C-alpha cells in the first residue's frame, strides 16, 4: 500500500491503536503508552483509552551523554549525532517491550508517536544571518531519528511535533494542552492541568471552554532543580527525592526563596516557555552557592528547591490565571505528582477553595499523561487535523504537527 493510500485507510477507520512515546527534560527515561482512539463520523475524537503503559529508565551512562548535550559548555557535535540515532534504538526497545506487555503485534499498531528528547529550546526569537541580512528565527531541538524507529519496529512513526508550530511563529511549546482539552475539559468545572516534569507547565481549562479559550504556559522549574540538588547533596546516591521525604525533613529558607523568586521569567506574561538551558545545572550550582553563604544544610536546600517549584506555580496562577478564571480543581501529573511534600506546599499556598488531585484519580497513571498526549497529537496529524493551540503557543494559525515516516 502506498503512502497516500495508508493515510486514506487510517482516516477511514473509527478505531485506532497508537503508541505515544515521551522522554522529558528530567532525563529519567522513556514513557510508552498504548492508546486506543475512537473517532466519530466527522473524524473527531470521541474517546481515548489508555490500554497499557511501560516505563524504561535511562542508564546512568546515557543520562550523562544526554545531559552533556544540554549545555553549551559540554555539548559535542559528534556525540549529538550519535545520540540522535542511538536514542531511537532505546525508543524501539521500549516499543517492543510495551507491545509484548500488551500482547499486541506491530501489525495491530497504526503508528508510533514520538516526542523525542529536547536538547535545547530557544524561548522567543534568536538572531540569525539571513539571505538579505540579519533576521530573527524560532528554534527548538528534539532528537531521535524517526527512520531508525520505523525501521526497527516496522510501524509508521510520527515525530518532530514542535517544528511546524515554530514555523507558524509559535513558541513550539507547550503542545500537550490540546490533549488536556480532549481528555479533561468539563462543562461545569474550571480546571488547571499542572504537569510537573523537569519543567512545570499548566493548562488552563475554564468551565465549558472552547479550544480557542485554552491558555497554557511553562510556570518554571519542575523537578529539574530538586533532582540536581538531591544528587549533589547525596553525592550521587539518590537521583530524586522519593515522596518528598528529604524536603519534609528540611526547613525552607525564606530569604533564599525570596531571591530566587525575583527571576524575571516569573513576571513574563504568557505565552512563554523555558527549559534546561535556563533551569539546568548552572542554576542548581548557583542555588547551592547561595545556600552555602546562608549556611543551609542539605535537607534545607532540598526543601527550598521544592518550595521554589511550588511557589513559582502558585504565583503563576495568582498573576495570570485566577484574576480571569474560576478554578475548582488542579490536576497534577508527571514525576512531581509523587512528591507529597510538594503537593502539600501547593495546597497550603492555594488554600482550601481549590482542590489538588492527580491524574491517577482519573484512571491515568501520573507518569503516563504526556505519552498519551503525543499519541493524540500523532493521531490528529495522521487525520490531517491541526493540534497546536495558537492561544497557547502564540502561533499565527492552527497547523497539523509533525512529520510522518512510513
């Protein structure tokens, strides 16, 4: 079957089976979700069901390779090239493990929808020498070769999702809000979908909102700073604060937190996005140095880093959401959903009027939502439908996202 025929065949069906792959800025590993999507006669999504979920952690060696690429001081072009192809071998392995776990074959899966690994994200525009003089371009790099994944699995692959939104003059992020709208909109309740991965981002779903009314943006650091502080304080024995127990044993330094909250990013109006290039290793080292001057111990540093994530999220709500939108629920997903100390800080700062829960309470594992989201985005690409949200990314128009590799 040729490629146009494959697309026509996909679009003529009402039942679709896809695999979503997500490897986030926390660099912990790969989330793989087997997702069933049902459409109506007009080709619109009617139902989404998570059939199976598989998580594969990165090895310490791979994590170090990828992390070195996320810094201008340590990135090497030869390593970047190798990791671009090598990561897809990991993705292929995760896909096969997921299919074995779910007892499905490659012939039963319509497509694999791969986000790739973000290496560098440029917020806004950056100067570039153009054909008629200096110009401004938007750019973001997610690596992982589509052809390798398609060849290893025998399944069509949809990937490189952010590029088309960037081309339409958007930020290229966040993209998950479209899926948040499909999965969690409510006719009567105002909801915030707060993902806390390496970076934290929020999707605002007013009660009964249309897709044009959805707002979303990166609130700032998620687990990224906490994880790095934990690794340094424990001399590499721990990679993250399980359940928030280390932070719970410490005391937040209000003085240091106050300094950290002066970061100009928190005052920027949406649409906005950020990443490891801002809240990476250098930021963590600076936090440690400032904490050292104040005589803070390890647990206090972790508690303060945790409070930074909670406070930056809360301040984002107070400045950019709550003045215009009534909110009843905050639904948390990502690794941060497991951090009970972080969730308690959020609930304390927001007060009793807003209920904090997690996607687990809606039948979706807290770590699975973004992998499910990219399955939804890939489905819309195969249907020829746009799935960026211009009110979120700032794009000039809604566009289909991603490239398809048959």
